[in-house]
C-alpha cells in the first residue's frame, strides 16, 4: 500500500514539476525564463531547507501521516489560485488529438523499469541479500528496460518520443543533461540518506535531524549568493565545482564534532550552489563594479550586446528588472515616440536634489515642462554665444599653456576651467576667472571658493548616482561646499535683480551682449527657482563642452594626417578670428566634431523607468526582431556609445576615428550625441559654437602633438572623458 501511495504521489509531484516548466516555457519570453525558473528554484530550495525540520517535527509530535496530509491544504490553495489567476488562451486542440501525441509505449517501459529498479534497491540488504534472485532479477529487468526504452525512443515506431534523442546529439546539451542528472542524484542521495544517518547512527530524534540538515540545505541557499558574486569577480568556475567534489564527507563519522558536520555540509553546499544569480542581481552588480574599476564599463556593455543581442534583460541591485538596448528604434521609442511612457530613474532626484534642487535635469512631468518652457526660448538663438567673451577666455587659456613644443601639458584640466569661466559669464554676467587664478595664491576669494566647492559637490553627486536606489540613504558630506555654491549664485541673482530694478542706468563696460540670467529673470522672480535652473544649466554647460574638446584634441593629435587636413582648413581664415558665418563654413571641422561625438559621446549611456506597461519595437522573439514587452516599473537603459560603433550602421571601420565618413553619411536616430525627443539638449548649439571657436583658435596659435602613447580609456562622471586627460605638447606657430 505504501509503495502504491508513493507511486501516486510521485506521479503528482512529477506532474507539478513538469507543468511549472511547461507554463514558464509557454508564457515567458526566452530571455526571462532563467529569472522565472530561478524564482521557482528559490522556493524549492526554501522547501528543501525547512522541509526536513517541519517533517521531522510532524513525525515526532503529531504522526508520520501528517507529512502527507499537510500537502492537501497547500495543494488545494495552489489549485484555486491557478484557476483564478492563470489565464491561458485555448488553442482549440481536441482531447482526441492530445491522446494521439502521448507516447504510451515509452511511458510504460520507463515507468515499469524504474519501479523494478526501485523495488530491487528497496528490498536489497533488508528483506533479501544483494545476491538473491529476488534482488537481481528486478535489477536486470529494470536496466534492460532502460536499454529497451532508448532503442524504442530512437526508432521510427515512436513518432512522439518522451525524450527525443536528438537533444543529446549536441555535446554541450549532453554535458548539461549529464551534469544535471549527476547533481540531482547526489542531491537526493544526501537529502534521503543524511536524515537516516542522523537518526540511525547519531541517534537524533526526527526534529533534531531536521535541524542538523539546515547547514546543508539553507547553507547552499546562502552560499549560492556568495559563489555567484565570487564567480563574477574572479571569472573562474572550476574552483566551486572542486569544492563540492572534495569528498570531505568521507572523513566524517559518528564521533565527528558538530562543528565539523556543519562546516563540511556548508562546503558541500558551495559545490551545489554554483550557479549565477538571476534573482538578486548581485553577480551583475559586481561585474559592473569590476568593469568600472578597470575603466571599461562602456566596453563591457558593448561586449554584452554582441554576445547576447542588441536588447537584453538584466538585473539592477536587489533584483530590479532592466532592459538594455542599442537598437535605434528602441531608443527612439523611449525618448520620443513613447516619451510619455517613461520617467527619469527614481534615484536621480534623491541623488541630486540637495545640490541641483528642482531643475530641468532632476524633474519630470509638470515641473520639467515648466523648466523647459522657462529655458528653451533663451537657447533658441543662432548667435547664442558671445564670441568676444570666448576670445577673452581663450586668451586666458593661452597665457597658461607652454609654447616650446617639448613640455607636456594636460590640456583637459585647462579645458574644464575654460568652460567654467565662459559658462559663468554667459549665465551670470560675471566669470569666476579660474584660468587667471592659476599660479596665484588666491584661495579665499568667493570666486576661488566657488570653483573648489562646485567640483567637490558635483563629484559627490556622481557618487550618489552610482549608488542607485541606495542614494536616498547616503549622508551628504559636501553640505558646506553646496552652501558656498548656492550663496555664490544667490548673490549673482540678487545683484542682477537690484541692477535691473535701478532702471539699468549704469552701463557695465564688459557686460556681454546677451545675459542668460537677465532673460529668465524676466519670466520669474523666484530666486530659489532661478538658482536651481542656473545651476542645472551650469553643470551641463561646463562638462559637456570640456569633454567634447578634450576627446577631440586627444583624437586629432593622434592622427597627423587628420591634424594637417584640419590645419589647412583653419589656415584658410588667414589668422582672422572666426565669426558666426565662418564657423558655419568649416565642413571638416564639423566632421571632426561629429566624429568625436560619435566615437566618444559625452553622455554615452542613459536610463528611464517605465511608468506604464509599454513595448519596445525590437529585440524579442527567436529572431530578435519582434516587440519586447516592458512592464511598469522596468528600467530601460541604452548605450549611445555601443550604437555609435555598430558596423552595420557606420561601416566596418566604425571603431576608428575617420571624419571623412561624414562627407556622405546621413543619419537619423542612430546618431544621438545630444539625446533626442522632448528632452533633447537645449544647449547643443552653444556647446558646438564654443567647441568650434576654441578649436580654431588653438590651431591658429599652436602646432599640437600627442604625448600620450596609450589609447582612449574611459572616465565616467557626468560626461565621458579620457582617464588620463589630454596630454599634448604645444609649439607656438608664430615663434
């Protein structure tokens, strides 16, 4: 009776296991099946961990039959939930047709063979000796049946085999199946015989035997996260297999200490729990951290695209889902076509609010629309940059640079000061003149304090952004620096408002033709709002142009031919300072700027969060060309860096810096140096004007050569620069 009951239970258990995989395979896209199966296995592991303890307690204190009774309410509840929640479309297949697809002969052979083997193993050594015919005959029948099963499944007599043997024709599949079989056998052996050992040899009661199993079962679950993290960190997996295959249980006996039993079970668990972690995302997080530490995050993203596909799903910290893509159609859907379906990553506001407040880069919805309406008219001008002001700051830059053609200078550092000086004058009407202070001892003036404080506060903001959802728990260490920056901008606003209230009767000799602060102050008098909007624009205005210039000079100084060609175009001005009209008439300079923004986009990656269920146009299905469902709350990230280097879009030399491609290349959404859609960068014209002007003036003043033998290596902050900066030697052309 017990055997018959266990047989019925086995049918039910096997059916449950199978139907779970069938449901997941039928309803879940291939790229997400690992995640769903990991959830199932997580629950399974929890059951294995707590099952022996609960079962032992029931058997000892209530009765062994309750080990089976307890499944009835659990199964009944699950059945009711499935009926209510699992909605599957009927494919109209008739029961008669389903019956024809069942392999009755194969199922009969494998069931009979398995029962024969299990019967022999059950009675051997207890009811009959191992050499008795009552043991050997069932064993021979069982193993003979296994051979007959294989032959029948491979024959033409079986049109719908239970186990299609073609699955084993691939060496990879065969190894996977074999490994799964051996792991399952060993796991079930331990689960079955270890409690018996604890009770029969160590004389533990059923409840305590369940407690003694916890180091192995729950230990495996906990160790799996550590193994996953270590696997991602060191990139080697065999050590974990060897740990589980160490044979340490062979030295355990009834006199071994409890500590040895516990530690050896945990060690064995590390061999069982050797898989990657698709639930919490710890392995992905550590892999990303390692790539960031080695300054190859962008390269890592690109490699994943080519190994997985142009759109793939992953995990953020603590298991938050994210879809990452480099498909132009998907990116266009997020930033333009389905713009209303997405919002900024929720951790951006907590990471930046203490410094940037509610500004155009930190808000969504009505607040963002209000910010954009305030700022956009002031950028919609052809001649937005004051070229005279740029020339003054260029002269400050030239005064600092060596001119002997031998001395190495890191131009990148000076470019960030140049753009800070020009941006503060453009925004506030007064420059911090950071270039002029180089080599002086001025550290106490408000301008000097602002420069230092701005850099420190901005750096901490980037650290908070890197923390992601943990940013809201981080403690602000740069509060003093934040207050210095805010006070500086508040004073500029107060001065400008006081000046305007005086009727503008006093004329400032060095005042620029266009003053950004004055223009937006005409639309609002809220000083807090003015401060944060100006600060948002300042952060982007400084870093975007400085990174563009640094990347451009790094690349053109590496190529003497490109430098000569660009130099010839600049020499066509005959030394005259460029005007707006001449800036528009420099095709090769434009091509160099475009190529720099293609190969090294200053904002190489971006992220949004779906605020409603939506879809991406491409990346799903077996051919990776079908739509992808994006559930509400899913993050969508995209790599402009990877998209800009696609050889199917930019040719086989997409990894090379070749400005000539822009003589014929026409692009749409596959080229996004300044984002796109409603959130397209408002200051792109200002940045291109400033970069074009300074490039021309540098080439008019100097012959430039690279002093950096290495390749471009990423440094990711607000924008992307070369980690080592831009080390060059400059020789004065008029020397």
